[in-house]
């Protein structure tokens, strides 16, 4: 990924696209106070630099049917590099694990899991415990209701 110096308009383009990925290019240009061609060129430059990794739709999961979302704090048996690599390879293959972050502090990973119900979640975790993923223990937190789920406030990150 190429390091880019971003100005306020680049940040505005990224922020708008993170909230409204399907915005028309002319509307995006107007929103960031640019004419369409320079806006399009900036957008392409941001994509080529790897700052824009893709475009996604935000899905209303409740409208699709029953489901359970769980955040899971994970502790591994061993803290050797190969143990982390093994765990990460296993997690990468499990579709129900929709997010996983290596974290500092008392635990090794934070996972986000989406399953049809609590029984399916427990089956998934039992399988992880029985596998050679290296899971020592986990703590699960079932989401009871979404409170806030927004794209990052990019303007707050700033540039050095």
C-alpha cells in the first residue's frame, strides 16, 4: 500500500463513501465541493492506494430472520507465534466468525460471531475447543440490541 498525503477533500470522500457506498459520483463530487472528474480521479487514487478496500451493503439482519450475534473474548493455550498463526488460520475458515481482532491486555482475541441461535453458537465454540486451534478458554457476550454501529469518524483521525 502506497502512503498518501490526504487532504480534507480526500478525507471527505472517504467519510462519505464509508456511509454511502452507492452514492452517485456526481452527488459525491457536489458533497465534497469538487467537479466530477477531479473527484473521480481522487477516488481512483484512493482505491489504488488501498485506502478503499471495497463497497458493501448494510444488511438488516433482523429482517432476514432469527439470529444471535455474540462477541467472544478468547485466550489461547500458548503464546508462541505458531499458536497465534494456527488460531488465525482456523478462524479464517469459519464463516460464522464475522470479525476477529488480536488485542492487547488480558485476552488474546476478540471475535464477532453470527449464528442462527444460541445452540448453533455453542456448537461452533465446542468445535473450536475440540479442534487444534489452541483455544484455552473463552467468554461470550450475547448482543441484546444494537445501540450504535457507524463507520469511523475519519476526520477525527487526522494526518501527521
